[in-house]
């Protein structure tokens, strides 16, 4: 992929975002005007543009958060502990350690305070729709920390997209386009922890890595494409709201990543492939290591297919008035813009779902897993084909 710079857009239509960035899997920075009406940008920040510690403590008095010590290393991350948000804020203000509040599920807080809504361009969020409705969980987070706090080099879960909006402060990003894993992986299959400080004997080719760097300002949103590894460091006191998300545009990448992870599991278990129930055991290990197995992936895809099959008939969509704000309908806590529910968008989504289901159905592993997964896939594919023919023939 030939990307030598990251564009900043102060104004862009959803159609152009899809065509220029989402479909080709390219990063972009969306300007601060996109988030200017978010309550968090008013209530979480002082007039001077710094974190409003008193207001945050008042809004979230009982929330527990995970806090990383950025001066430590724990496998591919930092050591973490759990503490009340109010305690973290007190420590942050003292500045005694480089502590970083990470992966705080703040939308599930007892306070019920609505800090933001997803930008329309980023609202086609299958991952959070599924996890909230089926798992009582989500991939919506708040990150907050002081100068120099950082997130180690990584690829996002499930090879998902991510977006990150700064409520205040700045972040320095290093983004690495796909296809360069061999440069930052050692002989044991472990990836580098930090691009800024690493063992050159262990990673002798890391200097060949092609990367893009940017500084994200207050209010700006960074769209991180699927499969782009990245490392992020805060400049000054910084708060951000982040989502991991997936949809039809990176569904195949999600399945490809799962297949890659399964091959790694098979390699690790290569000495016991003749054991009884090996395929089911390999799926169990895959589920533990990757957060999802083939059955879980099918459940996710089936759920989203049923969302479209059951609710996305263009003649019965619950669309709001054209001048309403925001332009969306509610699916759980997700606010999905009408663009992604137009007839052509529905057809595209179901067509791409079927293409990935065809890959799943044709994978030899699918036939070997207990529970007739292959038969379930075939039934869903037939249903999708009938629906597409009925409504689009």
C-alpha cells in the first residue's frame, strides 16, 4: 500500500469517507469540528483546555478503572492494577508515576452520563452492536493520562478498525501499514514492545520499517484502518474516547486473522494432532488466545446478518426526519447513520457477509468441528441468497 502521508479533513461526506478511506483501508484525521458538540468536550475540560478533574470525579464517583504503569513491561503491555477513578485522578494530579487509565468502559458507568455520540462516518459498528446485545460487553473505552504515558506497539483486537477522539491534550502516533510483520517479529514470534527503544540484535531489520507519524490535536479524531499496527504517546495531560469496530468492509480481514491465529495454534499443538477431539481442542485454545473461535465468528456474522434481514428492508427502516440531529436510528447504544441502511448499503453488507460465509463453509476446519457448523453456515447462506433475490432481483 502506497501511503506517504495522512490527510486531515475538516469536512467530508460519508460517501467520500467510505470511498477514500474505509474501503481502501487508509488512515485519516477528522478535524475538531466533528466533535465540537460532544458534552465531554464541554464538561470534561476546563476553560484552559486541561482535564476538569473535579467534574470527572463528580460524574463518576464510584467507577473502577484499569490503570497501567507505563514504566513497566508485562508481556506485550504494561503492568496494570484496578482502582477507583477518583484515586487514579488524585495520583495523576500528583504526577508521581506515569500512570495511564486504559480501557475504561465508561459508557457502562452507573452515572448514565452521555459524553458523546459516534460520528456518522464511524457509526456502522457491528462489533459493539453484537457484543452489547449478545455478550453484555463492548469495545468502547476512555483513555486518560499525563505527559509521556503511552500504549505499546500493537494491532487492534480481531483486526478491527479503531477510532480515537481527543477530548483534550495531544497524542503522537506511529502508524505502520500492513505487510511488515517480519520486520518487527523476533525468531520466537514475539513482536517489538516499543518502536522507540528496542533490542537491535533481536529485531535487526526494524530500521527498514515503513511508518507514518502524526500529532493529533484536541478534538481531532484518528481513524486507524484494519491491520495497521500502531504505537501512541500522550503529549501533556490527555483524555480520549476510543472505539474498536468492524463492519462489512473489514469482515474478510477479521476472518483472515482468525485463520492465521488458528494456524499458529495448530503449529503449537503439532505434536498432539492425533489426539481425540483435536479440532475442538484447537478451537478452545483459539478462543482463549484470540477472543473468538470459528463458532463464535459465525455467531457474530449470523447476528449481523439477522439485523439486516430482520430490520433493514428499505421499505420499513425507522429512519428519522432529514433535519434531525443526529441522523440515525438506535440499535442498542449505537447510533447508525441512515447512509449505511440505504438499499445499496444493505445489499453490499449482505453480499459481503455471504462471501465470507462461503470462505468459512469451504474451510476444511469447519466440517471437523462438532455441532454441524458447516450445516448452519449453509442454511444462513441460503436465507441470504433468497432475501437478496426477493428484494433486489
